[in-house]
């Protein structure tokens, strides 16, 4: 029979709510169908970190999951390293961090200082403070915070059918000299894994050293069947040598059957990295096949589209203030997109063609079919995008896009599960150390004073643009009825 096991930071008992056990012992007590409930506090792991090896099971088509979650949404902090080597495991509502273990900038990822490094299943050297899924199937990672750590979240080709939903990936990456650690999430697939899916949905990716979402393999793997839906990726890309965009999609053994829908991509953090917001394919890599990129927002920079095949498409997307965009060797449908105030450094097949108003004619002259609409002089007013949380009523992600620097923007919360009188906590996802603002819900549409959420002002603007307006160009925040 399934059971509940309770753990606390100082627990040494049998695992009941009255006599909780330790986190490490609680993991050993788990059997399929069980739930490990963590009481509030900070759990500091040893060098090897937390290792989950107990899998859930599938019996007569019914999944008996192993669940690890906070008790009654109490604040649970896991300080250290984490590895999941099991299937059908749910991890819900925890905060993972390792704030005091940043290695010196002179240390490379291939060093041997065990105060800073640990190994994953493949004997690959990883910074202490990394969080990896290795070899399992059917895991779910829901409403967690991965924050302020030298490591990254990694889901390699040995894991499949995994879902990352409603998480915050913030301030990850140790800026090592070889740039091999620092993504919000690093994800790839086996080239034989075409029937299994990986889902990234309703997550925040902010302030990470390299790419927010690195769907990528440089040598031995592919990226298949990844759906990237409703994520907000902003201000990533601050590595010491090279930055990376908010999303990087390319693999040495090919990208196929991916779906990139309804995401928000905002420019890179470091000024020297401000080239594109998201890269779909790379020169020298196989084409991206049967992949759809639709209804996304690219803000501050354009995308890089390289090698889309004839079954792929880039349609119904919105580009605002695009400083750079690259279109190289594409056979897919690139159409029905809207471009606002886009200028400078537009490339078609490695040719710089100037501003966006000439992009379309040049693209057509090279033999491609493109009927998109350029709206350089019709910049939109401020607007907000709201992503309700399907797993937790009363929680949602919000992005405010504010090219005209309005000091107040309306946000509609009608579908987020709030009732009159509810207290809502508003967290600035660019700086989770800030205390939240508190709002009493009384109307589906709230007026948000963007001055109180100033995160990112326009810094890559053309001449004569006002870059010093006190209202921010872009804000992103998480609303929740429960304190994080």
C-alpha cells in the first residue's frame, strides 16, 4: 500500500509526521506509489548529493509514481547536488541551490577539486550544484526553483518522456573558462529515441551564464520530439568567452519533430553577446527537420534560422526591435510574421542586407517564398502575456513587453484561479532575493506599476532612442497565492 514518509532537516526518526526521518533515509524508504513529504528548512547534501534510485512502476496501464514534494507548500531548500536515476518520479515544489560553492574563475571544468566538482552517471565531470536526470523515463519536474548555483539542470540522452513544468531556472552557471556549464537546462536525445518526448512548459529561464534552454549536442546525440511551450527566457548569456541565446536548438546528429510555441525570448545579458535571441540550427550541422516554430515573441534581437528543411516552418511570430537576424540555407516556410522596429545586421545566406525593409525582397530574389509583413514604423504599445499554471491554481507566469516604456501596464488574471480577497505574492524572477510585492485580488485586470519591477531597460537601441526612461523595457514575474 502506498504510504507517506516525512523528513525534516534534522530528522532522525521513523518517518512519521510526529517523528520525521532524514532526507537521505527517506529516499531509501521509498517504494512505488509512495510520497516523501519534506518539512520546511534547509537540507545540505554531502559531496555525492541526493541520488534517487527508486522508480515508480506501470501496472495494467496505471502509473504508480514516486513523489518527492514539500509538505503543504512549506519552503524547502536543497543545498547541494542532485541526481535522479529512476523512472516515474515526480519532484514538486522544492528549491535547489548551492550559493556558496562557486569555483574560482581560473578553475576549469576538468579540474579535480572535490570541493567544487562531482561526477554524473557517465563519469562526466560536473560542478557541485548541478541537477541531472540520468537514465529514467516518465519523470515530472513541477513548480521547483533552481537558483543561484554554479551548476545547471541537465537531462541527457539516456532520459526520456520527461516534463519540466512551471519551474524557475535562475542565476545558474559558474562561468568557467571552457563555457561548458551554465545553461538553465541542457537537454538532448538519443538518435534512437524518436518515439519519446520531452516537454519544457511554463518555465522561467533568467540570468543564466549560457543559454536559457540549450537543446543541443555538439558530437554524439540528437534532439528529437522536444516541445517548448509557454516559456519565458530572458537576460541569459553572460559567459566569459562566448554567450548563448535564450534558446539554442542544434545537434550533430540532427534535430527533428520539435515544437516551439508561444514562448517569449528577450535579448542576451552581456552586451558583447547581443546577436540573436534564439538560434534554430547552426552552419555545419544537419538540417532541422519537421519542426514548427510558431507564435513566439523575439524582443531586442531577432532569431537565427539555419537549415530548416521543407517540412519545417517559422510562422506567425512577432519580432520587436530586432537588431540582428540571420536566415541561412532554409527550405522551410518562413511567413506570416510581424516585424516591428527591426533594423541593422539582417543576414540572408551570409549576406548582410541591411534593415528589415529590404529583407523580404532580397529573400525572394534568392528564390525563397516569403510574404511576411514588415511594420517598422508601427511599434506596438505595452502589453502583457499571462501563463496560468495547470498544476497549481493561483499561480501564473507573467511577461510584460514595454517598448514604449509605459509606467503602468494592465495584466489580466481572469484564468489564473484567484478569488476576491486572495492575497497574491508577486516575485520578480530576475531577482528572487527581493521580497515579493503583495496584492489583494479584487478585479481580473490589475494595473502593474512597472517602475517597481524595473529589470531590463533598452540598451541596444538605434540612435536617438531614449534608453534612460525609468520604466523598464521588459519585466517578468511569478504570481502565487503561496509564498515561495
